[in-house]
C-alpha cells in the first residue's frame, strides 16, 4: 500500500464482511441463488397479490410475501454493493469494471422478475389495502407500502416497466459508467507531474497562489480537451430522463426527484427562492470580505477556496483526524462515538488517494444484514477532516436505521444529509471552542463559512444549472458552448462580483458527478445544511432529551415522513420562514468575521 508519509498509515477497507473477493465461492453461489429466488418469487406470487389482499388472513399472508421480498432485496443489495465498492476502488481496472458490469447486468435482469410485486400492490384498492394493513404482520410494512402508493400515478404497464429496467443497463447505467471511467482516466499536468482529479482539486487549496493557478489551468485545459465526451454524456442522459418523465407523466424536470425524496415541490421551491434571495448577504458579502483579506477588489476563481493569507497551514495526520471526529461525536453522545469508532476498528473506511479510485467521498449503506462502508480521499487538509466527519455521520445514520430492514432503512434525501452535516457541525464547534488564537480562529470560521456556502449557495446554483440544462435539452441537443454559457450564468449570479470568472472556468461543470449519477440530488445538501442549522440551534438551547430525540430521528430511517420526524424539535420545513433560520446562522458567522476584521 502506497501512503503519503506525513499522513501516517491510511486505512483501506476490508470488504470481507460482504465477500472475500470477486472470485469468492460465496459470491459465485449467491448470484445464481438470487436469480433463482427472483424467478421463484414470480412463479409463486405473480397475479395473486390482489386475491391475497382481499382474502382471509390478508395481513398474515401478504405480510409473509413482503417479508420474503425484503429478504431477496437484501441479497440483491449485498451482491450489488460489493460489486460497486470493488469497482470504486479502481474504476480504471478492466477486471473490476467487467465484474461490476456483469454483476449489474445479471442483477438488473433478476430484478425484472420482481417488478410485478410493487405494481400489483398498487393496483389493490386503497380501502382493501388499508384494511389488510390495519394490524398484524403487514402493519409493520405500512410505511413502505404507503410510500409505494405515492408512485401509483406514475406507474406504467408491467411490460413497459420491465423494458425500462432491462434497458437501463445499456442506457443510463452505461453512460454513468462511461463518465466514471473517463474521469478516472484523466490526468492533469501540474509541476512536472500528471495527477488524477482528487489531488488536482486539492491543489486549489494550496497556500501558494501560483500552484492554485496552475491547478485551475490544468483542470480547465484537460476538461476542455474532453468536452465532446462530457457533452455527449450530458445530452444523452438528459434526453433519457426526458423520455422517462414524459412516459410517466411528470410535469416538471425535477418532479421525479421530489417524489423519490418524498418532499413537496413547493417546499423545495421555497427553499431555492430563499437561498437565491440570500446570495447578496451570504456569498457576495463573504467573498468581498475574502478579497479584502487578499488585498484585491476581486478574487480569481481559483482562489475561491484558498487558505487565508498569513495563516499557518499544516498537514493533519490521519490519527489526529480520527481522534478529532471521535472526540466531537463523543462529547455529544458516547453511543454515537462508539458506532463511529467501529468504522476505524473494523476496516470500514478506505482513505488513501489512488490512481483510478473514485473521486470525492461517500458512505455506502450496503444492506441491513451487513454494515456501511466509507470512502474518502484523505490528503490532510482541514476540509478533509470535515469530510471524514460528514461521511461518518452518514455511516452512523445508516447503522442506526438498519433495524428497519432492507425496505425501510433507506432515508429519503430530505433527511439523508442530516446526520452528516450535524456531524460536521459538532466537529467544527468543538475545534472552534478549543481555539484561542485570533488568527487561527478567524481562519477556522472562514473555512466553515466557505463550506456552508459550498453546501447551500453552490448546491442551489448547481440545481439551477441542472434545471436550465434539462429545460434547454428539451428543445434540442446542446453544444458544449451552450452548456458552458448556462454554467457561467448561474455561477456569476451565485458567487457575485468579488469572484472573477474567466473563460478558464467554463468547463468546470463537466467533472461534477451528481449531475450524471443523481439528477437534481444537489438540493438535498442545502436542505440538510439549513435543517441542521435549525436543529443545532435547538441543541444549543440545551433542552433536555435532545440526544434521545435526535437518535429517534436517525433510527427511523425511511419509516416516517420528514415532517413527522421534525415535529418533536418544533421545526416545520413547509413554513417559508424555516429556511431563514439556517441562512441566518451562516450570515451570523459572516457578521462575526466582519467584526474580527474591524477589530484587527
């Protein structure tokens, strides 16, 4: 294992809790078993669901069917999670790529045999289903069935649904994979080296302005040289989504995402409007202040996330990052720290940067019968510590929600970022409280403001960009230049006049994976940040029982709607004023920074 010396030994994950390897006999046995289980489920129950729901002992009989379905979903999830994690470790390795592709292809076909179940459940009369779910074994699955029924207006004929599913292997899934492998294969020339994307992006936080400028130029030139591929991927996936949305009857380009998030479109619209209205008093205001610190009227775009001048930059060893996060979690709840510690103790984290490794960071829940895994690309920057705190928050959430089972453990995006952003906030507040040096304190506060701007302002700008791309694509294919124009328009609006955006910044949209893998996902970050700011305000009031209520929220997973889970905290996201609470916390930090400047 090749690790940077100054970071200490960085852990690589141990996937043996899923399978011992791609040639493991257990994997080779489970894959055909999953396929057989799917076929058997179809043979046993296809065409019978309505009769079971209306017959005697409906709760017991249909409850047993849902339980059998859940067990198959857990097995399918285990197989696909393993293949995905193996592939994430090196997306440029042909053996791993083939293993991932073959597994996905076979499991997609197998899943086609299960499609009838949800479709038939949704054809049962609501009154009949309500009676069956009133008590007994089926009552346990009511949250999942109620969620499923929200999909009813957008369901298609069984054969069309199966065609959509099977064609996904050669449609959106194939384009996703092309994006992953193209990004992983890119090399960016900096300082005589050819770096992969993650170390190159890391250079944008280098203390040396010349290094930051060189990194930005390398990103711009390399992405520009590959824009034909990225433009084709973007056009194809946007059209693929438009076809699906049109067939299903979705009216707005983001409606399918809102439905999957179980959030009302008007709630998202209110949040977006609130954030956009706050651009001048958040991002525009902060970047004016940062430009002043750098002694310029406006910062070049490559200095947007630059460390503050005259502030000592140090590399944070892995062990210190681990202890920092665990201490912050432990001060809030020893139980939460105990869960997070398992990720370090049992090989659930993959931390080093490697050629071919998936960029960015994620926490993969895998399945309730196993445990989550975390991927980060750790390079010792303060932001890397915050990323670790963020992903471990996801991991803790996923562990706590696993008790709901494979069908109800997954959390809609409305709450999926809650534990992650809350974990970041706990870590930041603990570090800030321990910092007495005025210069370091200002640097920490500035870094947190920048992170929050990146999470709220930047992600809403991303959402606006996606909307523009998908709406424009409906009128015809987009050129790279047109996508560049749309990108620059939302960036200029969101960042403000204190950030100079020259032509080099035009192709930076091309490396953002969320646009490809999860259209319109990005607003979930802003939703989560504003929500956590409000939650943290409740916590700061030191009300008794907050930790217990917070754990209850996490343990609920996807078994309760977000509105119901927020009620114990006195929060209501449907109230437009709700978003001002979170935005006000960011503004308050900027005011504090301005006060430090005035007093210096």
